[in-house]
């Protein structure tokens, strides 16, 4: 039995047991409550009515624990009632108020039981409707649309994968010879690269590879990926907790890696499953034997880490990689030393230093791991884990968008035009020719033995799960499997050659490449050079550009001017996610027509959900997270307009999606629960509160934006306005220092330089500002501020909320959770006597939280 089924049965059993217990408790409670209210009503005096209710509350406390506030209230009122026997100042009106509060406490308990039962019924609905939600023969509209799209993409994928494209290995070698032996310095660095690869191969031959430690990091990496079925994920977690099993696994895998020359796939074929992604694309996942998965991941990680280290060494070798900006000429540098002093002539923190650090830390060979134990989200994975040791590709892409937006603001305000080019390769993973990969590996010193292994690993026999047990077996002849470190290594070594060629042929222009997603910008002439180089490389490597994601934009931001990019650059817009770069304003704007297409897709996905929990999951991932990420993460360079544009778009999405059910996700979900389960007047807090508090954890896309709206830069140009003012002030300041003969370090300069410049007036302003990006600390500050994320404007905890959650627990909450609790807290406390909808332990909320996302499958 699959582990997912076991988990499902376990959760169902736990829920049934807890629901029975809740039902018994509720029945007992309601009996006690009814009798208590009747007895209190029959009491002749107001004092006795209150006394009867107090005694009843103590009886309830033995059945289900009352809150600390309620028990304190009861103890106090007991004392006050005793006082009322002799003291007429304890009025009847006051006693009636106590009676009302006692009844309210009983009603709160009734409501808690009602919502505990509701939660359990929703769990049962979810489990009963999620065993096997998809029937491929269904005539439901979403199935027909999805299957047509699915079949089209499968046909395209098969056209690539099962038909080889032979590239000219000799021409590739000739191209690389010219590139990597263009001068003595580059040739020496290349020869070191080859020797490092030979040394690494000896290490792979001589060492014992698998033990408890290495298996642990391999398994953790697999669990962070999206490649595994639920059953295999459960098995791997069991392996981690069993040292005996790990030892046995290590023995078997060491035998396999020691006889790698004999390694082969099972000829019966590896199952391939087609899964839909939120962006509408389908991906093709291999479900090979678990031992093969571990072996191939280990080898892929080891080779990937080797090439990341070796190619980084090559790139950082002095005078190999051309700088992205021309260094300050020696004569001008000496003049700056004389007039300004060493610290201002060559400061350590400049715009160029930010660019270099960003490229080294986040962009260069981004897909390859820095070390074997690194953990991060996979390609296109927009989820985050607290155990990640490095930013995900999605997070790095957001930073890249901020970098580009900041560059546009800075360059255009400095009076320069900026041309931006964006592209990626069409079906890159499936289309990359094997002959291209092997030609590059051989040129980098990889032996025939290892190339032979990589060839066998790629040429996997495969069959589609959807085609049933008699599906034909076909051999991969082109491309790489999805999202594995071995695939990343093979792809990145090829595209590194493009990185280096681009750097050399454009005299150091920066190409920002994340996997096959490529951005570059600069002068139009430089971009034309870069694009020409890229088209030549693509033809040589056997790759094609994706026209839908390829375009060029020229930006000046001059009023009334709409510049056109050169005809030598690709046609099309510069886009990412739902953003489109506007050539007039230089801003990223949300393309509302693209949003509309996804609104309709989300409508189909929500309409196909048969349980409340699946509906919430679909909304959280698609309606909140997917749209949020693809609108671009707010940053100071995007400004307030971007935040407001996102807020208006989210309002439009909800209005269009839910126009028949109140116009919001909140009203729609309230109506759905009321109709299905008969519960009326559902508070908003119940929908949005965390699962740990008994809420449904519905996500609001608005809160994250309002958290930063007040602190974000209103107008991004203000950072450059401040820079220009500071630059003029600094010029006057350093001129005054020079005129007073107090330039620091000037007396230590060579006599010949001082003698040459002694009678010259202070440098003119245009000379002072000539090398801003290499020398200006003020411009560095402006640029750094532009790329920064805004700080969150936290809500303040009111006394009502503070009385139910202490400072320590409050500090552990995320800003989003604090906002939700403060927004709905007063109403929830009034209804439920506190912030927890149900008592902890009464329902399997922890297990639901763990299990909910893994069970969810996109339809179509």
C-alpha cells in the first residue's frame, strides 16, 4: 500500500476518533448547559441565579477546561456575591451583568464545540474527495481543455527527446579552441581547468563515497526537490531514521559506483509522469528506482560542485574575465589622487563593486551547488524552507528584476540611453543535444570513461505512466531529465561557454543568466554585439530561442519620446511573469491581459475542487502566492506605484472571480461553508487564522503589500535627486579642502606628480563626475538604496490581543500572522473567549497542515 494511502487512512482514523470524542463532549456539555440555564431561571433571587451559573461553570470546567480569564472572573464574582449579601452598593444591575457574562461563557463553549465539529467534518470531506480525483475519461470542461493542452505539449516533448539532433563536434571544439586559447593567460587558466578535472576523476576513482553522512545530504536534497512521489518521500524519511538501513544502502551503492562502467538502466523502462505547472506548462518527471535516484543525485552533485569551484577559479583568474566597466585611466586616477586624496580617488564601495558582488554571489553558474550539503528550492520553485542554505532561483530572479529597475533609473537619470534584451531557449532541457554536451565535457578534460557513463545515464529507456502497463519503451536521444543536479551540471558547462564568449566579445558586458533565462543591458551597440554572439552560439550548440520570451526595449525616459530598439535586436517585448517593461517610463507594468487568462484558469481550478480544504489550498498557492510572485516583489526601485498597481489588480481578480458570491474570496468561502455544513455567521478570523489556532489559514494577498506600503519609497527618482544634491555638496567640500591645502595623503604622492599639477586649479565639475560608477560613494548609496527591499511596518498589539497572547509567543509569529491576529483578534476573542478557535489537541490540525499540500494536485 502506498504511504500516501497509509497517511490518509491514519488521518481519517484519527479524525473519526476525535470527532466521536467531540460529539460525546458536546452532548454532555449541552445537557449540562440546558439543565443549568433552567435551574438558574427558576431561582427567585438575582444573587442565586448568578451563584447557580457560577457553580455550573465549575462543573463545565471539569469537562472542558475554561480559559484563565474565565476562571479568574468566576473566582472574583464569588467574592463579590458574598459582599452583596450585606452591601447594597453591589446592585442588582451589576449582578444581572454577571449573569449575562456567565451565559456568554457557556455560549462560547457551545460555539467552540460547533467549530471543532465543523473542522472535523471538513477534514472528512477532504479525505473522501481526494483519494483519486482525476478520471481521465471525464467530460468535465477542465479535463477536456487540460488534456488537449497536455497532449500537444507531450507531442512537442517527444519530438525533441526521442529524435537526436547531431551537432558538429569538430566545429564546437574549434570554437572553444579559439575562445579558450585566445591569449597566454586564458590558455594557462584553461589548462589548469583541465588538470583540475583530471584530478577530480582520480578522486572519484580512489575514494569510498557512500556512508551515513553522504547519504544524509543526498536524501535531504531529494526531499527538498519536487521529483519524488509521496511514497518514496516517506521511504526516504524512514531511511534517515534507521542507521542499519543507511549502512546497507551505503554498501550497495558503493558496489554500484565502483563498477560504474557496467552500470545500465533497466531495459523495461523508467516510468515518466506528466504534471501540470501553474504557468500552464507541463513537466515530465522520471520515477526511477530509488537506488538509481540516490546514485545519480550523488554523482550529479559531486560533478556539479567540482565544476562550480573549477569554473569559478577560471573566471576569477586575473585578466581572464573582462571587467564590466572600463577602469579609470592611470592619468585620470593620478589626477584624482592629487585633487581628492586616495580615499575618494579609489573608494572600496562603488556601484561597480555592488555589480561584481551580485554577479559572483548570485548569478554566476547559479544552478550549480557551492557544496554538497547545500539546500534550496528547485528551478521555478517559489516555496521557501527555513532549512534552505541558499536563495532559491525564484528569489534570485526577484533580485535581478530589482537590479535592472535600479540600473534603468540610474542610467537614464545620468543622461544615458539603456537597451535591455531578454530571452531564453525554447524547450531547453528536452532540446539540448547530447553531442553538444559531450563535446564540451571532453574539451574540459572529462575522460571517455565518464562521458560514456553520462551518455548511458541520459539515454534512459522510458515509458509513460498515462499509457498504461503496455506502454511502449523509447530511448532518450536528446535533452536531459528534469531538475536533477546531473542535468544542471551538463547544462551549465555548455552555457558557461556562452557566458565566457559573451564576456569576451562584448568587452566585459554583464550577461545575467539564470539557467537558460538570459538578460543583458547596456548601450545599443553593445547589446547588438551580444545578440549576434548569442545567435551564433545557439546555432553551433543546436539550440533555438523561445520567441514568446524574447524581446528588446530601448529606454531613454525623455518626455514625448518612444525610442525603438535596433532592427538587429530581437523583436518582441521584455517580459517576466505578469510584468512588461514599458519603454517610455522604464517601469515594469502588470500586463492585465495576461492576468485575465490566469483568472479564468484559477476559476477552473477552484471549480474543480470538491472539498473546502482543496479549495483553500488552490487559492493559497494560485490566487495568493503565484500572482504575488509574478507581480514582482516590491522594492524601493519599483516604488509606491508598483504596490498600488498590485493592490488594484488583486482587487480586480477577486471582483472578477467572485462577482456572484459577494465579490471576495472571504464572502465566497463563508457562503460555501454555510451551504455545505449549515454553519451561519462565520467570522473572517476563522478563515484567516493559522491552522495552529484552529483557523483555516486562508491567505490574503493584500496584507503582505500593506505591511510595506507605508515604508516603501514613494518616488524611486528621489534617491537620484538626493544623489545629485549630495554630489554638488561633496564637490564644494573637497574643493574647499583642496584650496586650503589639506588634501589627505597629498604630501605622500610622487614629487613629479605634485610638480606637474601644482599650479593647476581644482578639477572642474565634469571631471569630478566623469567616473561615477567606479568612484562615487554617493552614487553607491543611491544604488544600494534603490535595490533594497522596504521594511515591514508592524501592527501594534492592543491590550485585547495582549491579554490572550504573551510577548514571547507574539515575537515568534511572522509579521503576516501578527497582522491577521490583530485585524480579527477582537472579534475572535469576543466569540470564542480567546484566540484559539478550538482547544489544542482536540483536532489533528498539525497532521492536516503537514498533509494538505502533499495531497493537492492541479487539474488538467
